[in-house]
């Protein structure tokens, strides 16, 4: 699971521990030691706060209309038949008189080690664009019209950035069954304020 910061139940224990250490420092070594212990405790809290900042919920932008808005995040090209059918089914309105849901396909930029070392994001963006072309072609064959965007390498960050102005009512994450994405998936599940679906393709 994604790092959720310091749990609320731990805070009273931390405060109590700091108070005890300060009192003990004053008692054993006088004001000098007490103040030194207090300074160390304060520094430790600052370090923990910097390393483990509280993570806020990921809330989609308000919808300008009543139709559904699907965000499909593709960690790899969407070509698996079962995955395409699942997204196609979700993109159909429950009532024929209702407008079809809007579908946005988002591909994170995947940079390789040498690309990162050279600070060259171009190859990663080109791979993401190819993934989007294949994914949109697959959806079009299933009768789903979609738009596409390239996002940040970090999946959670790119979803967060996108939902600042996209009113997603559902989020689908399409990934390789063998990919190690458990931390990403759990963080999205815990922070997203929209139904989240993991699609293995």
C-alpha cells in the first residue's frame, strides 16, 4: 500500500514519548541536556514529516454534465480482447436515451534507466504515444470513441494531475498481469474518490 504518513493513533504516543524524554533529560542532566533532548526530538519529527507527508485524497474535478466520464490509464497497449470488452461495456450508457460516456485514455511516460541518466524523456514519450495509438485503435474497433493524453512517469501522480480538470466517474488501470504494481494499485484504491477498476491485460 502507498505510504499514508503517520497514522492518527500514533501521534499521541509520539507526543507522550517526546514529553517523557524531555522530562528525563531535565531530571538527569539539567536544563542543558533537557533542551538538547527536546531539540533532537523536534528534529526527528521534522524528518518524519518530510519523509512521510500525509497523502490527500485524489478527488476528480466537478462534472459539467450528467454523463459518465471514464479515465482509462494504460500501462501497456490496450490489445487484450477481454480488457477491451470490459472498457467497451463500461462506455455504453445504461439508458439508450442517455449520452454516451466520455472516454479519456492516459498513458504514463515510461523512461528506461539510460534515458533517465541522460535526462532524455523523448523515447519514453514516444513509447507512450505508440501505446495510445494502439489503444485507441483497439477501442475504435469495439465502437468506443476516445481521446488520449500522455502523462507523467509516476502513475499516481499522472492520475492526480489529470483529475484536477477531468471529472472521472470511474478509473480503469490496464496493466500487465506480471507487472509489479501492487503499491501503485493500493495507493490508487485508497486515495481515489471514484470507483477504481484494475484490468489485467
